[in-house]
C-alpha cells in the first residue's frame, strides 16, 4: 500500500513538472520563482523573439541569448554571459535576492549579472517583441535595466546607440571573436561627437572606419546613404548632451539589422524569405579605401585607381621610397609653403593663396564647425592662416580644417566638394608661349562662335517669346481641366507676358555655372533647385523641371498662374520663368538660409532658433496663409504646406514657397474634390488623404502639424517611440491627456517666461489637427488665438492619425535588396488616387 502511494505521488510530481515546464515556455517573463533552466525558453508576447540557452556553431559551450523565434535560420542578436560560458547544461537564468537578473552554473556561482547597485524587491525580467530584454521593478513601466542598453554585435530597429559628450559614456556594439565564440572581440562601433556627430568603428582603441559627418539626414561619408533603405536613420541630441542614433523602416515585413562582424565590418542584413537566408544590403567596408587613414595625411584614396593612393594636388610623398613600395602611411607634405606662412616667417609674401576644389570627396576627419554661410566660410578660412581646407554642406554648415587632412577618399558618386588651400604658384603653373598661342587661337575661334550664336539666339528668343505667349494663353483650357474650375480661364488670361519677365537659358546657365553641382541647393518633386547670380549681381534661386519628374507642364503653369499675381511679405517672390525647348524653369528671389527644416531638424542649428524667432516664423506663416485664403484677389489653397516649403531670408523671416500643387477657388467655393491627391504624407488632412476633399481647413491641418513641429523640434514623419510607432500628433495628444504637455516642448526653448505662450501655441496646434474639418478653426481665428485676442480657447478633440504613421506605398527600390523597403520621408507624393 505504501509502495502504491509513493508511485502515485511520483507520477503527480512528473505531471506537475511537465505542466510547469509548458507554462514556463509559454510566458515572456522571468521572476525569482519562475526561472528557466538550460532546456527551457521564454518567448515574447507576439512570438517574435526567444530567450534561452544556446551553443554557437562548432562549440559545446552554453550561453544565454536572444534569437529570432520565427526565422528558420538560427540567428542570435544578444548574448548575456559572453566572456563566461557554461561548460555543461546545468545553467539557470533567474532573478537574485537583490533583484538582479543573473546566470548561475550548477554550483550556484554567478557567471553574469545585470549589476544593479541598489536592491529591488519583486523585480521581473520581460522579453519584449522588439527583442529588448527589460528588468522591471514593482512599479509598472519602470525599466531598471535593458539589453538594448548593453548590446552585443547587433543593432536592431528602435534600439538606440548613444554617447554622452560630457561623461564619455557610450552605448556601442562589440564584435564576436569569431562565429563560434561570442566573447568580446577586437572591434567596437558607436557614435563619436567631436564637433559633428559621426559613426566610428574601432580596432581596440584605434580608428578603423568612420562614416563622415551627420547632416541631419545622412552621413555624408557613406555614398550609398542617398538610397531609400538607409534613410531610416535618426540621430538626435537631448538637453543633457547625449546623442542617440536609431533606425526604423516603415515596412516591417522583412527583419533588418546591422551586425558588426568579427572582421570589423558593419553590415546591414535583411532576411530573404524566398531564399531563406540573410542577405547583405550594405557594408561599411567594401574596399581598402574604406580603412581609416589608408593613404596617410594629405593622401587621397580612390579604389578605381592603381595604385589606390595618391597625394592631393600641391602635395608630394613624405617618404618617396616607402610610397613606391605601397606603404602610404607616412602620407604627403606640401610642395610649396602658403603665402601667409611666408609672411609670418618674414620673407616676401607674394601672391595670395587660393583654393583648389576636389569634387565628390569623403571629407577628412577632425573637422571644426562654424555657423557661417558658404561665402563667409571661404573668407573665414582664407583669413585664418591655420585653416588649410574647408567644405560646406547645407545640412551641416561650414566645416574648416586646421589639422592634417586624414582619411580622404574620392567617390564615384555622392560626397561633397572639398576646397584645399594651396600656394598661388600651385594654382597657376601653366605659362609657356606654346600655351599662350594655343589659347589665343582658341579664344579667337570662340569669339567668332559666340557672335554667330548670339545672332542665332536673338532670332530664337523672338520665337520663344511668341511660343511662351501662346503657352501662357493657351494653357487656360488645360489648367481648367486639371483644376475643375469653371471661372479659371479668366484668371489665366490675366497673366500678361509683359508682367512676368522671361529669362533665356543661356543667362540662367551662366548664372549657375552651367547648373554645376556645387550650386545645387536641393531637390524636390518638381526637380533640382540651383543658386545663381545674374550679371547684375542679384542672387536668384532657379527651380528646374526634371525630365524624369512626375510633375510637368500642369504644375509649372499652375505655379506661374498662381504666384505671378501674389504679393505678400511672407510669400516667396517669383521673378520670372524660362521656357526653351524641353527646359522649363522658375526664377525666384534667393533665400540665403534655405528652408525651415534645414534649421529645425538639424543636430546643431536648432540652437539658432530661440522661441522669439520660432514664434515669429509661426506668425509669419499664418499671415501668409491668411493672405492666400482671404486677402488675395484669388482664393488659393496651397495643399503642400510643410517645413521644407517654408524658406527663411537672411533675418530668418519665413516665406511660403512651392505653389506647384496650389488650387484656385471660385468666389463662392468653400471646398472641392479631386481624384488626384497630391501633397506630403504626415501633413495631409484625413478628408483629403482618404477622400480627395480639400478646403481652407486642409491647409489649417498642415499648419497645425507644422506648428507642433516648430514647438517640439521634432519631425512628424520620423517620430518613433521606444515601444511603438507613433506620430508626433499621437505623442502630443498623449501628453495632452496626461496633463504633461510641457514634455512636447523642445528643451532648447523651454524657459519659464515663455511657458504660457508656448502652451497656447501647442493648444492651437492641436485644434488645427482635429480629425473633422468642421472642428478646425479658420486661419483668421488661429491668428487671433496666437495673439491672445481670443483668451478662452476650446478644448481640442482627438487628432487624426494618432496611432501610426501613414507610410507611402510608393518609392524607390533598394538597390541592393531583392525586395523593396520604404522609409518615412518628406517627399511630395503626386500620383495617388483618392477613394
């Protein structure tokens, strides 16, 4: 009888053990009472990731790690006890008495710990669907420790790599020693902020690779970053001096990660479900030229040449014998001293130094930074004898160099222009009689050719003017068809040719140095925009219709018709146009500070926008919008109001630009409907994006998004929360409901004396982005609210699009991927059909 009772008890214990094991494998949480043994795992709530014990290929050592649960190829993304493996299957992962997450061996020896210094009661560890293992206290939502802050070799979506410029503390990747050994290898990767943030890979403590500076959109030393699949990066500073780098793609169908491999190469990998393997989309190191300082100081590397290293013009090898043997580490030295150096040494100064332009370059390391605009950047460098080179990027600003130029590389595409300071004699070395005779003959031939060309152009200009007059007057029917306006033909016919100056192609080509890349200001849906200077000295901006642009004659003529009759301080001024052959160009007044987004979403420039300037921009845009809706002779709906279409003059005053998508309303019209939805995702009102209905309230919605971006300093279309994808509107609404709207404010402008005015602006912004058009205020009421003429503001209702971004389902393909991904961006979409 005793034997039967004992047998039944044993069977019961076995059943209970099986039940507990099954329960343990189904949960996503570990506690002191609910630990896991070597044979057990936990899985995240959505089933994306698993946590448990594993052995690497060709190894019997046991490690605690996290891997993908639903991918057939076993792929580890994080390892706990990297340097202390278990030699058998006796390991346990549990919560210690003081609240730490620990890995224990069979003798209860701690092999790894989360190392919390303060003891925590009733803590638990949870595996999230992001792949992040978090240790939580008994207070819900409080993370005491997380694996994303202690990464291994893998950088995943929504993980943050960071560096604190004050303390030097870094969150960075560290490579495995080998594919069979996850212990910490020789290579690490992270952010380095000297003057401008960059990504670095280090071999021990030595620099092995660098990305080039961050310009608020891309790292300019990575030529492939112009493609769509890398546009998901986001690098932002906080008010404590910490810079955070993260990435996230709008298409989450294909797992994507960055891995620092054992050879020190940082690679983007994506899982190809068709071939059932991890493909490589991008690599940091593709040739010897990508290795840091391959050609030494003042040496330039070009992987297309043989040998790959050469001294930049004006310099020669420091050690000719080593250089000829293929050892380029000693670099190059200047052939002739600079004029300012000769003056300082007391010798004859001679002619002044100049700059030699090197195009499509990876800029050197150790750049300084200045807020000077491009022309001042050149002059500042020329006036400083220590300055030996400079470069200018619209997203960064002025980058001068006062130290040796190291890690230079010549790209076949991308890069920026680098201006290297040389002695005058190095810039003007040709001077023999044969050259003079040759030049004289060439000049004579050119003069004869110019005379013939001018005669032909004189005749052609008359023909083009007649053609332009017919084009302007005959566009009424085509524009009427596009607009759906019965009375628009009368408006079109009011645009007289003599009221809009015509520029000829030769004049604009000369003003832009034949549309040289160095004069390119940016790129939009219409095409590229160039900076130019007329023979009179007037600076202009030229918008040139691209042959591959989805926008064409309709948008071109739309902008001519709309903006030619508009005159307002807060609207950009159209100076004229050019129509010759297939060329169509619009000529505007030049705005030296470019667009608002270049300031607002930069890592450094937002400091130049204090609250007074931001409020001035908000008021200026609202006044311009009021003029379009109410005060101009033509009632105009802009339809593409966003930060990149707000230009800033030399005093940072705003001017609304880009009227290619604008619509003119009849006198009695309040709204219209279109089957051709145009605009920018993130700024479109819901009734317009979903149903094609637009009105003044559509522009008010866009203005509300813009207002919240100005106050928060964050871009609506690239706002990501740690745990979920949320728009800026969703975050603002969440903070409003939590009575913590101050959290939305950009720390740069967070001052007590402006708090009430800032909070009023946020509330006005929320009123503008309400889901239903009837609930939104008109622009005139918005202005009264901003000026506090209306004291008691209504309570806002829930905005549209608060849960997730509206991500475009169209875009460019990834060049290196078999399946396309798309990023959240600010591109104007012009070919979407309304429902």
